[in-house]
C-alpha cells in the first residue's frame, strides 16, 4: 500500500518539500544564532556577578579591605 504524503491541498509534493526544507534551514539558522547570543549574554551576566561578588567579599573582610 502506498504511503500518503500527509499534505493538504493541491500542490505537488516536490514543491512542498523544497519550500519546507528552505523554511527548516531558516528556522534552524535563526535558532542557532539566538542560542549563541543568549550564551554570550549569560556568560557576561555570570562574569559580572562573579566580579561584583569578589569586590563585596573583599570589602567585608578587614584584612583585605586595608589594601583597597
């Protein structure tokens, strides 16, 4: 028995595959760029947080704060 393509409408399956693959590539590229940007933002936020925590920790200790 032949498999049904699962498409709705009257377009040929070849046209649907080409548009679908182009759309998938665009969505995957957008998702990859968004992931990379979010990783850079998260890394920057963590770095800033660690730097601020070290400054606050140094200010709270009397021995260390004498050198500031």
